[in-house]
């Protein structure tokens, strides 16, 4: 027999040996949370998501306990909320929060892109990529290539974008060659594909600088030249020009772009090992 939401929350709270105050945190007053457990007050989906995240509860197990038929939009909001928290931790260099979020996401999310993203941010801010489990590397590649038309699949492209730093030189050359071949006429694709492919290329340029390689550089810069001058692509094009200057040893232009971005608070993008992570 399925539990009510209140009964399931009470069960999870007692398993964790938490008081009602500790379980509710700053999401509810103790009085209101107590009413939810006792079935005297309804709980909004977004507040339920917050409780689940705060207390590291396995979402899928919780849904099974209450027999909830979660719709796609609610699932998306939960994943989006977690993804935004990871982004924020990354941008402010909060390694402790990134590590906590990674643990929560690995235990509660079935979104492969989000799980990998959380791992990458955690490693980038604290442990370093030398600590990456080789099994994760292999699983990511298999996940990307499981679809014969992976270059057309937006989720595969996002996964590639978020994992550029874990590949060998040969693997990276294969991936970027495939992407450039597919999107040689990038201007003909939707804004979503333009943004994701552009971000893949930014992360590739960062790899080129760090690994001191010039493979396919001109083709990458040619792709940026063909991207339309749209607001959502502005910062990507600025970053592309930054890397063009960096890779050609044009220090004057490097400084000019950096100080322009710093004036608007974007200087942190130039000191991180990952230049872009996407949802």
C-alpha cells in the first residue's frame, strides 16, 4: 500500500534520526512541516523537491513509496534546480557545496548528463581529473557513441561538452572532427544546436591551449565566424576571440578581452579549467 507524502517524509526523517526542525530547515516552519507530515497541509511540488535535495533522499525511491505519477515538467524542474545549484557552486568556486551536490545527484538523479556534470565540477574544484574513475571515462564514451547518429543527438552533444577534459588526444581529435564535419554549415541549425556546438568548440580551444596542440584550430575558428550575431551567442564569440589571441600569442588582445570581461564580472571564466558547462 502506498504511503501519503507526509507519511513518506516522516519515514525518511526517522531513518535519518532528524527532528522536524532539522528536516524542514529553512523551507518550512516547524509547525507547518508538522502539519505536512500529519496530512493537515498540502505541499507544493517545488517545496517537496527542496526537501528531497536538502535531506539527500533518493527521489526515485521516494516516488515509488508514495505511488506518485510524476509528470515530465515536474521532473524537468527538479533536474533544472539541481543543475543550477551545480552551476552556481562552480562559478563561485564553492568546492564543498559542489561535493555535496555531487553526492546528492549521484544518489537521486537518472539524468546522465547531470550526473556527469556534477562529477566534472566536483573534480575541477577539488580532487582534480587524475582522480577520475576509469570506469566513468569508459561509460561516458559508450553513452555518447551508443547512438549511431550521436552528432545529431543533443544529449550526446551536451555530454561531450561537459567531459572534454577527460579524453586522450586521439579521442578528442575524433570527437571534434566528427562535430566539425556535421556542423560545417552551423548557420543552418537551430539556436540550441548553435549554442551547444559553440560551447563544445570553446572547451576544445581550452584543451588546445593546455595541451599545446593546433589540430583543427582553423576549422573551429571558421565555425565561430559562421555563427550568427545573436545575443545568446555573444559570450561564446568573445571567448573564441580570446582563445584566438591566446593561441597566436597576441598578448595585447588577450589583455583587452580579459579586462573587458572583468569589467562586467566575467573574469572568473578565464581562471577555471572548464570554460562552459551546460544543462
